[in-house]
C-alpha cells in the first residue's frame, strides 16, 4: 500500500509541475492596428410641452366643475421632438399620473393618450437618419371610469400633479 501511495503522490506532483509550466511555453504572435473613427451618439429628446388646457367632455374648458362617472377630461399637448440616429426608434406612451395624495377618486381616473408625429398617428417613431426633428401632438384623456366607480369616490378632491409623456428608445435596424 505504501508503494501505491508513493506512486499516486509522485503522479500528482508531476501533474502539478506540468500544469504550472504550461503557461511558460511561448508561441509566436503579432499584432497590427486598424484605423479608428470619430464616434458620435444620436439623440432622443422631448422638448417643452405647450398645451391648450383641459376640456370637459370635448366641450367647455375645465376649471373646477365637479366630475361624475363617465366624464372625460382631454388636453392636447404639442411637444418638440429630436430623434437623431441611424437605427433610433422610440415607443411613445403616457405614464402613470402623479397625485398630490391618493384616495378613492384617484383610482377611478385613468389616463390614456394618442399621438401624432409630424401629422401621422403613431405609437412608435423611427429615425432613419441623423436629422430627425419634428413635433408630437399628444391628446391626453383622463376618464372618470364609470364601470369601476364606487360610492366611496363621491365628494372627494384629487389634485393631479403631472402625467408623463415618455419616449423610450428602441434599436430599429430594419
């Protein structure tokens, strides 16, 4: 048994020495340089929004009228757009509204939006060059959802701080 142990130890020591020395064998190698390039990034930016103010049910300007389930507030917003880049795409969306405080009424007010980019209805934009500028006209709608309204939403106030319009970049190669 001592000979087996000695033989195994010797084989293990030899393997360790061989592995340790494997990194020291040098092969020929060479390197060459390729020319660099100036690299410029594209740009996706939404500018300052200008709007027409809120309108109640497509008619009168909304000031402080009391809403009931089924009412709709609408605002048209024009936003300058910069979308520069060969394969730049962007998905347009309306974000979750920001309320001063949550209550039963805020849960009943659901925002949606439609978008026109340079006159064409779109939810996705695509830049095929480096000069993409234009405008987005977003029609934002906040509906007092009559289907989910409860008595708990009566007589409340909801202070709407902001609704975000977002352009989220995608990589479009087609």
